[in-house]
């Protein structure tokens, strides 16, 4: 199985700050990497797919990049509504696997 | 707007069975693969099963293979998850999710249904 290692486990950011979350795959996943945001008590919401494609309706302050085994999510201009837990997910091959999550809080 | 509504959760004893359902609407259900993803309390996400459009292909991780069965009824726009030989580690919120047309990520999720396995 492909292991997805996310870092950091948690972070806090000030309003307007830029933050990055990293995701390392145990083998190459050919850009089949998605990012989700989950708020307390809610289901996950898709933010980015295929490494860098922004899902409809997601603010442009979210962006993704990466290749091979290393991927990242960048949130520019941190807003209060960006608080939540972020997960990466590889869709390169079954079993699809998720990172452990990164909790983002507003400082 | 795509809607996925799960039902059938509850408290069940270890070793028993439970069947979850997901009612889909506002999209052509028969044209999409469908999936289940779960989340144990205070834990991360775990993919549980995926089924092809016609139902002839199914995929599972080793953690549930042989115990869980995903199925669908395209005429009813419904997805199911039959869970047998349940274990305490199956306790989780189960989400019905729609894989995108490319199949490699999930673009819509239901609100989730809680399954608690305990004596």
C-alpha cells in the first residue's frame, strides 16, 4: 500500500498569513493527489485534485503543487473560515490512502 | 446540487451484521463509480470500498475484504454497504462518496452515518 505522510500535524496561522502543508508518498503517484478540508462535525470537502486543479467554488487562495512523491498545499492570505483539518489522498492505485491530517487553526 | 444521504447506522454487537444505504440524487447515478469512506472517532479518513458503474467490479482494502460488500441499485439511485463480522475497530462514521469521472478522487460526500460496534 502507498503510505501518505503529512506534515506538520498541526499549525496555527495569523490572519493574512501564508501556510503550507506537505504530503509525502511512499512511492511515485504521478500527480494523482487530492486535498480535502474538513470542519468539525462536517464531511470532507474537495479543494484540489490532480495536484493543482482547483475544485469549482474553492477560493483561489488555495493552491497545490508537486510531483513524484512530494506534494504541497498552500493557503495564501489565511482567513477565519480556513480553520479545519486538511487531508491529502492518493488516487494513483488501490487501496486509495489518505494522509493523517493537518489541523490548521487561526492564531 | 448533488445529494448523498446515508442511513442504516447504529449500535451493533461484535460479530453481527449491518447494512448501510446511500440515496443519491441530482446526478446520473448510473454513470458514476461510487464509494464508501470511513472515519473512526477523532481519527483520519480511510477508504473502504468502491464499485463500478454497473456493479461488476468492486474494490476493497485488506482491512474489510471478505467482510464488507458494496453493491448498488441503479434503478433506485442507491448504494449499499453490507458489513458482516463487525469488529470494534469498524466503529466509525461512514461516508458515501462520489468519485469523479476519472475515479481518483472524491468530489461529493454525504453527511455520514455513525456505526458503533460494541457489546
